[in-house]
């Protein structure tokens, strides 16, 4: 059941970027005012880019061992999705999905599921391996192929270590001038796994 929920949740995150601002658990304080953000029990994020504003910190999934956090960069504009829901659309968005499992096999399975979902929903341009802050990641660079997705392109990193699975995605509008590789690298270089 947890796997089905994770697949559904991640697919929604892939298909509806920018809509996470509809969550009732919005943080009012920007991440730049916090030195660190603890995600679940196993990941600490140090925000070194003050342009990222915390949009959603969803602890409601904690019972299933899933945690979801998103940040926005730039001035938000209202965006109406195909369902008629309105959300804030940022110049760029960063999404983090963390799974905490009882064993390494479950974490690996989560990552494989999330990676396959990304490959099915995006037009993948490149797949490579990279290491950030000592952790190996599979990194996909892609165009957002869905007409329901307001973002033009993105980059995602996937990793599993012990019972922890992680997906970090950065997507942006067509005219966003910055290098998504550098944004992702900076973010992941400031993520630390906490030993249990």
C-alpha cells in the first residue's frame, strides 16, 4: 500500500508542478530565515540560496514514511491547472520527496519506481551519475513534455542510502536564465543524511 501511495504521490508531483502551494500546511516563514530544515528523521537541508522561499512542508505523509517539501524562486503568478485549481507559479520550483523505509531494498524499490515515473512523464535528454556531498545520485535532465505542465524543462536527482530514498527535482519556466545543474548541485551539496 505504501508503494502504491508513493507512486501516486510522485506521479502527481511530476504532473502538477507548482500546484503544491494549495496545501493547507503552508509555511509562512521563508527558508532563508531558518538555518536548517529537518526533513523526516534522516535529512537536514541547509538553505544557502536565499532566493528559495519555502512553499510547502508536508508532514501529513509522515505516517507512511514519506515527506514532501517544495520551494519557489522568483515572483509567483497565479496559474490555473487543467482541473481549474489555482496555485502560485514560480519562475523555478524545487521539490523534494524523501522516503524512510525499514530496509535498503524498500528504499531502492522507491527510487526505481520514481525514476521510471520520471522517464515516462518527461522527455529525457540525458541520464548520468553524479556525487554531491559524498552521496551518489542518478541525475536526469529533461524537457517537460506534458501540455498540462506549465514548466519547460527540469533536472532531477535520485538516490537511496540505507533505508532512505530521495528525489529532488528542479523545474523552471521557458525564459528562466539560470543553469538548473548548478542550482541542483548547490542544493544537494548542502543536504546531509543523519545517521540513525
